[in-house]
C-alpha cells in the first residue's frame, strides 16, 4: 500500500470510529487529527473539507456494511434471502458495539433533511435499502413464494423502520434484546405470508 493510501485509510478509520460514537457535530477535524495521528496538512491534502471527508467515510462504511450483509445471504429464493438479510443485519449489530447504534440511522437523526450533501447521501442509502426490500418482496410474490397483505412498498418500509427501530432501542438499553425481538417479529411476519 502506498503511503498516501495508508494515510487516507488511517483518516477514514479514525473518522469512522469518532463519527459512529460521537456523531457529526461532536466530531471536529482536530479530533480526527488527534485520533488518526496524522498532521492537519495531510488531512487537508486528501480532503478539502470535513463534509468531503464524512461523505467518503459514509461511503466506505456502507461498502463494508453491505459486503458483510451480502455475505450472509445464502439462499436462492427471494423470501429466504429476506430472512438471510434480517439474520445478517442482526449478526452484524450483535458483533459490534450496540451502544453505538447504526451509523446511518444516527446520521439521519442528527443531520435530518437539511439539504446538505451528507443528508442527501444518507437519504439515498435508506432509499437503496428500501428498494432492495421492494425488489425481493416483489420477486417473492411474483414467484408465488409469499402472498402479501399490504402494498409491497409499505412492507418494505416497515421492514426498514423495524430494523432501525430495533437497533435504536438496543442502543438506548445497551443490550441486544430489543434488536433480537424486532428481528424475530420481522421473520415471523415474512413466514406468515409464505404460500404453503
């Protein structure tokens, strides 16, 4: 790895840890410099602003997260892939520090819909996940695996909201019981709609 790439990796890793634990507004450039051990000039050589850095950090975190979730999807049928995703998401958060919550959910709550590049990126991430559920639910219904009781968009949003809600409740309580309970409910809801 080139020296410049190593420096960028240190900056991203330090920023990711701080951003996930402390949030956007409570993470300063100086915090990132202190946490990464790099010089201010090196940081600004690679990133023109805090927001440019945070956008790269979020994209990197998304890539890592989705890679791990996708590795957990083992089944061929769309309905089983939904269950696999729920299990993989649960496993991801149970292995990590639940007190940090979901980086993307945290950012959505903190930044909101302020029109910034960061809020647009976070919104697009949630839309991407919603569309992934819509696609799998649509495939499962078309192939006769499940029979939906509600519009596909409504169930996709419910899945996403319940996942984020379970992570948030577990963050608040400091244990994974809320997350596990929400995920078990979601799997039961999908299984209830299976065509037998």
